[in-house]
């Protein structure tokens, strides 16, 4: 990402992003954002809802009609 106000590219710490991603997993959060002075980093996960279909089948016991 480029910083439009200064004309400089923002320096991103890949290890920090990895640590934030691990924190998301450990805490079951969907996003986390930190700010250090003018630098702000947001890490988010896309969660899609899934339709789950449960089929319950009754089994006949032996000896019953």
C-alpha cells in the first residue's frame, strides 16, 4: 500500500502479519486491527456461512415391523 500523503510506500512487517493471523486463529476472531503511530494494520478473515443438512434415519429394530 502506498501512503498517499507522504508519497512513500508503507513498510509492512510480514512477521507481524503472521503473528496477527495466528492470534485470529487462537482467539476465533474474524478480524484484528492494530495501530502504531501513523501505521495501521488490519488482518481479517472471510467467513462464509455454510448450509448444513442433517439427515436422521430411523433404523428398524430386528423383530419389529
